[in-house]
C-alpha cells in the first residue's frame, strides 16, 4: 500500500528532524492517518509562548487527496473557525490546489507561518479578519489573551 509507506516516511522525517516550532506524534500508535501536531506560536506574533494542538487527518488516498488540518486548541485567528471544529482555511489544501508532490512538512510550515501572517482576504472568520484589518492592536490583544487562556504549556 503506497499511501501508508509514504505517510510512514514523512512521519519519520518529521519526527527525526522537525521544522522549527513543530512537534509531531501519532494520535494513536495504531493509526497512521491521524496525527497530533504541537505548534508553538511564532515569535513576533500574538501567539508567541503558546503551544497549539493541531489535528492532522490524512485521507486513505493520500497524497492524491489533501490532509485536513484543524486546531484542537481554541485560537483567535481570521483563518481558523471559532468553533469546536477549529477548521483551518489553507489555500494549498483545497482539492483544486493540492498537488500529490506536496509534503506534510510544507503544510505544517505554511500553517505556522499563517499564525505569524494571517491572510484576512482568505478568512473563515470575517469579524476577526475585519478587526485584523481595521484595529490590529485590539486583534493582537484578544489573540494574546486567548493564547494565554487556551494555549499555554500543554504538551502531551
């Protein structure tokens, strides 16, 4: 099964030499398709000093279909839904933009980069995107507050 081989290889690479600020584990040792990613908020972002649980689910026909990425930790961000699903809007994960040559490491680096540089024009939370555009100071205050409240020091 090519899909499992590729996933196992990418998981091994990510575990052995993880990108900065990112730690990856299987959510359940017996399931290669469901990962827990611990993402540190980048410096110079309101998420700095926070550690966020990101759930990465791979379809059985990966890499031909993109993974889904969602935040297990509540986050105040224009590109992440403000509900218990925590769905993240990433252009590269749209079925029409996904390329089988894309790697999970690129997805995770892009997701972390989005914490440092939100994309308000591609927002799933319009109100937060509007605030980001018009009142950056208040947006950063609320994002920092949520980070303190929901994302401090929980590494499983």
